[in-house]
């Protein structure tokens, strides 16, 4: 592993890891769709193969730790960059999330008024606070972890020394939490802070630090090894050998994801990786796919089940059709809603910054 000055290292465009994020979102779609079909129609989809798809979340968390650190590495210890960082993170997560939240709330209030979440829970979920277990937007629990990580990384931007201390304390909390309260899926602030999922952000940060300072040889072998081991872990979970929701799974899926990420980035910045266009589109739409697919498969299943009498024999083709619908809806939502809203939000915030400058100020 060769050491190279930071200035001499070419910057990767990260299109490879973005495409991998799209594949991870697809795994989550496979998983949720299988649960939906099996729960409502019966049967077993591909002998339970899609059930390890929840591990796409493990990849998301390692990748988030990597991307935030890799992209904002030069901002660490520069408090003046905090505003830019906050704006980028806010516009990337919240505007589109609020649109999806509004849909869920409208559906609840119109068709399921007895499930009204109440003002306290609504406030907590609207701002992704780790105060209550999220029940409104499907899958939003992962965003709570994301926001927590963004806040912690902000302390690094304010002060490198303070940020390192905060991360060290956080890592200690995870270790103590596992020893004293291993049922990390319990809800609440303590469970979020001490969840083994947090370790995967640290893994991503370590990868980013490595890639910022060094070239990594053998990237093809590393990439292939990560993919094979990730798939092997999935097979072990399906066979009942690995508990996919336990601490051990985080320590298996996380490092496998780290190998894939480092391999992809090194190959891309050495000019040895070309991402197929379809994977690029899927990667760019991964956030929308993640938030929208549950809505889409629910609506599609409702209409299909009213037209066709479904039996367990229909499970596999139905699963495939719903996967296509869920993924396609996410891609269209990304093109038509998510990215236009992000651009609009960023233009609006820039306008606010300009109007906030006092008259005559330089």
C-alpha cells in the first residue's frame, strides 16, 4: 500500500460507489417486496433469497461515512465551511423526505384517521429526531442514523480535536451499549446512539481517510473479494447460519461493504472503471427508490389484488412485477421531484444568503 501526498492523488467522481448505492437500494426493494408478497399471498420467494436484502442498509451506512468524510475532508477544522456543509446535507435529505412524509400523512388522515400519529411524534419524525420509533414513513429509521452522523461530523468541521473526541465517545457508547443492552433494535435515543449500525459510519470514515492519503493496490481483487464475501454473508443469513439483525452481522456486512467501496473508488480514480448508464441512473435515484418503493408496491398490490385472485403460485411473478414498479416509481420520482426540489431548495437558500447581506457590505 503506497503512501502518496494528498495533493497528488486524483479525485474520483464517485460514480462507481453511487451506482453501488443504487444496487443496495435494489436489495432493499427485493427484501421489502418479498415480505409484502409472502405476507399477503403466501409462498416463499426464491427460497427466501431476497430476505438478506435488508443488508443494503449496511452498505448505505458505510457509504455515508465514506462519502461525507471523503467529500468534506478539507472542511475538517474549518468552522467557516459549516454553513455550506449544513446547506448541502439539509437540501439532500429533508425537502424530498418532507414531500414523502406529506403523502403518508394525507393517506393517514384521509383513510386511517385512528392512526393519527399526534403532534409530538409528527415533530420528531419531521426532523428525524431519535426520540420515538418512526411509524409514519417506511424506512425512515435509517435517516435518523444518517442525521445523527451528520451532526457528529459537523463537530469535526467546527474543531478537529473536539470532533475526534466526540467520535471516540460515540464509539465507546456503542461498545458499552452492546455489552449492557445488546437488544439494539429497541427504540429511543439511547438505542440509536449505541446501535452497532453506528460502527459502519466509522468504517466508512476510515476508508475515506485511507483513500485521501494513499493509493490502494490490488483494487480489482479487493472489489471482487468484497462482493463475494457480502453475497456469502447473505447466503449464510438465508440458511440461518448468520443472524442478520444481530451485532455480528454488522461486523460482517460492514467490512464487506468497505472492501467494495475502496475497490470501486480506487479503480475509478485510476481510470479502470466505467459505470453502465443504467446503474448510474439507479444510483442517482437511490434515495427516491428507498423512500418511494413501499408506497408504490402497496398501491400496485392493492389494484392487482382487486383484479386478480392471487394464490401462492403467483408469488414469484407478482414479486418481480412489484419490484419493477417500486424501482421504476423511485426512479421517476427522482427525475421529476427529488432532484428538481434539491436544485430549487439550494437556489432558494442562496437567495436567502444574498438578501441577508447588509446593504453596502462587501
